[in-house]
C-alpha cells in the first residue's frame, strides 16, 4: 500500500473520524489543530437514520454515543410574556441520537489516539507545495514536514481549501444570517425556550447551547478570533429585544465560552486537487442545516474506505469518493436555517409556529429529513478489505 503518511487539518468531527478509519487500515496519521486544546464547546449534534447508525456501529462507537447522548429535548416557542405558542419536539431538533459536539470530538480523539494517531495542537498550516511524491507542508510554529496526502477537515473557513483551491470568497456563500453560541451558568427556566422578534431569535437552555442566537444581518466585518469583539456584534444586534434577552445578554458578557459565525453554504465543483482532498464542512457545509456532522461522519467512512480499497492510490480513491458521495452531500445545498429560525416578519413567525402545531406537516418534514439522511448506498469497506 502506498501514500500511507497522511496529514489531516482539523480536530472537530470529520478529522478525528477519518483518523480512526485510516489508522484501522494501516495509515500513519497526523492531525493538526489551530486551537491550543481540544475544543469542548459548540452546539449539540445529532444522527438519524440507518446510514448514520451503520457507520457508527462499524466504527465501534455506538455504545459510547448512547452512553453520552443528551436525549431529545422538547423546546417551547414563547411570546414576550413567556406564554407557550408551540413546541418543537426533541426528535425534530435532536434526531435519533443527540450528543454535545465536544463530547463527540473527545470520543473520536481518544479512539484515534489509542489507535496511534498523532495530534499537534496550537498550530496551523501556512503553505502546501505538491511534488511528484508528496506534499511539502510548512506550519506557523512547527518544523516543515512532507506527507503523502493532506486532508482539509477544518470547517467552513477551511485553511486547506484556501491554500490548495483558492480564496474563501470563491466557495462560501453568505446566507444573510449570523448565529452565536454561549455557555452560561444561569438557567433561564426549567424548560428550553425560544423567543422570536422579526429577524432575531434567542433560545435559552436548549440542546444547541445554554444560550443560542440567530439574527438577520448584512455581512459583518469582525475578527473571528476576538471573543470580546464578537460579543459586541451580538450585543448590538440584540439591543432592545424583549423577553429574558437582557438577562441572557448580561450572562453572555461574563462567559469565556462564546462563538459567533455566519450562516453560510459551501459550493465547490471538486473535492480533491492533486494530493489534497476536502472533507466535511470544508467541502459541503450548510450552517445549522442539520446534516453537517452526519455528512462529515459518513464522508470520513467513504474517503478512508476508498483509499484502503485503492491501496493508497489517491487519484482512484479521490475520484471514487467524489462519485460515491456527491449525491448524498447535495442535501447541504438545500435550505437556509436562518429563515426558519429567525423569520423576517411576525406573520412568518406565526406560520413557522403553526407548522409545529400541525402533526401532519411535522411528520412530512421529519420523513423528508430521514430520506436525505439515508440517501446513499454504503459499501461495507471492512468486509471488502478482509476478502
């Protein structure tokens, strides 16, 4: 087998999942992550349908996920006085298995480290130079190294995609909304609640985070690594909002665990370029679309399996990965969560709430999302490789 020395950029979900599979198939894997430590925060993620469950079972992590799962939690839509208007069922927002992103990342990290994978935290790739036999990689802090293959599993703002394919503006479309997540010590009621005003949503105690925000906005210019500046963006956007919002914002001021980003979609015409390939949100993101973690998990399974089946021939494997996966990943091209979570007018807010009071519409939506989650025929790579 050739091309067994692989660098993965990104230690969230897709990167460690791919590391687990590649290590199982005999690859030497290094994962580089810009954050100084494994990030514990982030929104809850979920899995649904037979495809997701099959991959989790073949990975050998299903029992751990069931042990760590949060369980579906119903959330109430409320008015400014806290009166319930509608209920979003836990199975709608949380799928069949819901887990905190940080818990999932830690589980996959521990599994891949046990398999022999190397992790380098607090560093980032600065250049990629492909040669006939590999990719020469330079880093912000570490010494240059050469790898056979490089995988960008580093999110919607992928550094690998920028270096290998071109500027972010060529591939990322801003969808007119931003979202924010914050961990706060306060509990704003026993039941998770969601409050809307036109173009703005705030949720307290829900599965995504202790405090969760979505708001419409023109494109904003801010430093994604400056927490205080991002808090300022949020505070400006939510000035004057009713319900419990002033108290929630005050709690946000005090926390260090805060994240803000755009709701955007990635559209790219190819997943690979030479010895560099993209995985997860770097290739097929739709922020808050409900399929990101599932796509990353299944994508890692397919990419690793095709590399193993091809004996490390990256040209064959990357082509098969794209051919076998692009149709499944098309779900990332659908919808805009911002319109759903933060409707632009009161009438649209009422329409959204009415949808959750209609059991028929709710069943139809859930059936549709289940169809998207199962829309791929998986190869049984572990069995094929044992033949």
